[in-house]
C-alpha cells in the first residue's frame, strides 16, 4: 500500500508496524468523503467500527478486511510503499457484493489539500 508521506496514516503505520485494509462496497462511495476531511485525526469519529484482532479499525459497513504486519518500506519520492504480511482477515458480507474502486469516486483518492 502506498501512502503520501505527509498523511497521518503514514506515521501511524511506521510507529505501529501494522495496517489494515477495509474493502468497501460500491454503494458506500459517499463514505470516502469521511477520509478526506481536513482533521485526519477524527476520520473514524462518526463511523461505526470494531477493532480487529490486531487492534486496527474494521468498518461495520465493509465487505471484508485484511490486517497486515509491516515487513518493509520502499521510498518512492512523496509516497512510501508499505509492504506487509497478512496476519488476519475476514469476509464480513458474504453476498454478491460489488466492491468500491477508484473509478467510483473519480479516481481521486485524496482531498483537495
């Protein structure tokens, strides 16, 4: 996973040596806006989630998730590529759910700032 170096999550991953990827359903495209707010430290405040076995947020509305331990990093300029080893994961909604992709929100993964 690649994260811009000036994002809060970048430092959190380096410090915790872990990260979690939540797979979202297509109908939750509006949820992406919650992660584009100016105060990144409050991005989970209005969301329902539980903690994974590794203590990372898993959104109640996700299709599934994967928990990773950080194995290594690669500097790619303004981003860091985080390489992880899967430690846990689960399918939350075991139905024929179409997952959200970058084309569903215009291919823009970050806010205006």
